[in-house]
C-alpha cells in the first residue's frame, strides 16, 4: 500500500491516514457535479502540504449528473496528486449506500428475488445511476421476470458501460469502508456506526447507520470523534461533542457541504456550494 494509507487485512476495508496535518471531508454528492466542481475550486485554494481529502460516499444516485460527478472526482484526484509532494494517500474514497447498491445491482442475477430488490433500489434512488450508463430500469424489471440468463445480459451491458467510462470502474471497485487518523484521531464514515459493535464488526452499519449517530453520549472507542457524510433527514451541518453529521441534501434539492478537520476531529473550516 502507498505510504500514509494502511489497509487492514480482514474485516472492513479501512484507510489509516498517517501523517495527516488536516483532513478535508466531502459529504454525499448524489450526482451534483457542478456543486462538486465549485467545492473543489474552494478546497484547492486552501489545500496545503500534509492535508488529506476523504469523500464520504454516495457519489452516484438521485442527482442529474452521475457520470460527470465521477469524472470530476477523478480529475480532482489527479490535480491533488500533481501538486508538489502529492501522494496517492492524499485522496481517499469511501463506499456509500449508493455504491453498495450498484455493486449488488451488477450481481442481481444471483439474488433470490431480483425483481423485489431492483424495485427497492429504484425507490432508494439508483435509477439516475443506471440511466447515466445507458441502462433502463424498466428493462431491468422486465429482465428480472425473465430469469437469470436475461438478468445477466442486462447487468453485463451495464457493467460494460461502466467499464467503458475511463477510470469509473477502477474508482468504484476500490472504495474503503471507513477512514481514520492514526493515533486514535477522527473516524470518517458514510452514514454512521453502531456504537454497540467494535469497528471490525460494523458491517452494513457503515452504509445504513444504526440509530442517530448524533446521540452518541461518549466517544466511539478508540476514536475521539466520528464524522459522517450522509443523513437521510438532510439536516445540514450538525456538530456534537462526539460526532459530526454533514449532509444538506446535495443532489436532492440542497447544497453540497465539505469541511476541514484537525486530526482529532475539530472543525477548522467549512465550505458549501
């Protein structure tokens, strides 16, 4: 692994942010490519040597510009790495619920009830992602009724379209479950954590959350603070003693949020677009 990021073997795929001076975190984007580009321009003006940037998942789904969003993510990653002293570990992408759904969608032929699962995914916002890569969820529902071979043809076409977009499948296939600053600093997650489980046993809690993370009454040991980037209630930027939640509904009618944190999780700067 590159210097500064350690991948733990077994359990969740964790990015350990070594030597981070500050950490920028970008909330759920949901296909809001234009807002993301503006956020990137503002962060670029303030991004210093030793800074890291963590994207908190849900790049796809809901919003109007899914492909453009992934292109913008890849472009800004190149911009960061091209800076003097830029390292691969400077940029970390987390898996969100939308990316988890997309991975499951590409394996829909193995599901025991594919039609029901696809219908649930559509209600959860995956249709713009399918459409962005030339797919049609109506055809997917029809394929689900046709059996495994028909579904395989539909999912294979979708997979081929993602593969044809330069860098898209590589990004979507290399997402982390969570990221944290070493020496028990801040923990960055997509939707939340289950405080009753250790980090290695969080499972789907990373994507779907477990209760209200803002209700944490004590630190999630051993971390000093937890930062999450997706809130189904779109409550905006909410800071509590042991948790920070940042999602104002980008791609769902609200602005995109980003913030800069100290290694311990203290808020140093905030931007919105």
